[in-house]
């Protein structure tokens, strides 16, 4: 099990350490997953490589990666609780994510963000070089929020 430690903080991929209530509550109020049902969050966690950022035993941040662990990864649902922002934790969490042993040598990483471009640029993310090659099927309000 991969674990990173900094001061009182830990990042772990141990599914038993996820506070599913904190994750579901945050995501249901987020701009990107507003109104997402808890059951949907639970299902998404099961199919992903999840990163819990803990302060002691309290979950204060999260990220998840959907990947075949060979060629491609999609980074999603990255958050730090508001009271923990401004401490460099998002940058540290992202460092843990991109350094995970199972995510090395991938051809492509993808993500979508409205307001955290500066964070992700520090890890090599750029706007799409060939946006004309990408397509999406986007359901704007799947949770009815």
C-alpha cells in the first residue's frame, strides 16, 4: 500500500481509510458533481484508484484516478476542505497522485477544471493540443440538481 507522510498529514490509497461520507457530501455540493447521489459516489470509488488526504484520522482532501494503469488516466474529484486550503496540500496531493507507482509511463492524463489550471500546470497539464480530435458525450444535469 502506497503511503506518503508530511507533518500530521498522510496520503493513502487504502480504501479502508476513505471517509465516504465526507467525499459524498463534498462532491454533492461541488460545481462539477452537484447533487450526485451517495450510491453513485460509492460506485465511482469502487472503480477508481483513490487518494485520501488525512489530518490524523480526519479526511481533509481527496483525488481519484480512473485508469487502465498502462496507457491513460483521468483525474477527477480533486478537493481540499475549505479550512485546509492555502497550506500547499493540493500541490502535495497532486505530487502523490502523479508519483504513484501504478501510474507511471502512461501516454495520456486528462482532467477537466473550471478554476484550478494553475495547480495542474505545475504538473505538466496543458490545454488540449488537438481539441478537434476529442469528443464528449456530456449530460449536463444527470443528478437532477
